[in-house]
C-alpha cells in the first residue's frame, strides 16, 4: 500500500474519531449533571445529627438544614446552580449548615425526616439564632440564587 493510500485511509477515520470524542465529551457532561459533580465550589455542609444540631443551637447562630437525596434531580440542580453562587456561598457563611441525606433514610435520618415534616425534596429548613424554625422561609424545590439569598437574609 502506498503512502497516499494510507493517508486516504487515515483521513477516512477522522470523522469517526471526531464523533467519538464528541460523544465522550457529552457523556462526561451528562455524568456530571446526574452525579452532582460541579467544577464550581458550593456551600459546604456538615452531616446532620441530633447531637450536632443540639450543639449548634447553643451557639446562638442561625442554622440551615438541607434535605436531599442522590436520586433527586432538583436537588442536583439546586446544588449546582444555587449553592455555587458566590453571593449565596458568602451569605451561607453566617449559618451553621447541615445536610440530611435521604437517599436511604434509616435511624436518626428517618427521624429527622419526620421531625421536620419533609414533604418533598429538595427542602431547606431555616432555624433562627433564637432556636426557632422560620417556617415561612422553608424552601421546597428549586429556587434560583438571588431569591434564595433573599430568603437567607431574612433569617436572623
């Protein structure tokens, strides 16, 4: 086989290589969306426990409790779009932040789901520095960053 025939043969594979690379790229984007992977930093959460909440209440700081699950698509969107917003992250710093993972609720996690009357996901519960929940400020579902930040600012 001559070198010109080899070149033609190789050039014939280039469109297939490009399409293959495109599929790999799109696949990585899709996997990132469904697994919650994001290249932007987001709000950082501590694992929920009753002991941690009891200790947090002693600090007289507002508390934010985020209820989510791996299978919850709106939870992924809230985490990727709202919790990565720089202003939301900055406002979140004044809160003690806890995440309740309801992927497989058992024991203390199942009790938290009952205690806070979680009726859907994602849900964010706010507790003021006085230790009382701000029921009117609860979030159920997705909310864009600017509105969520206003909700957070209303908690003292």
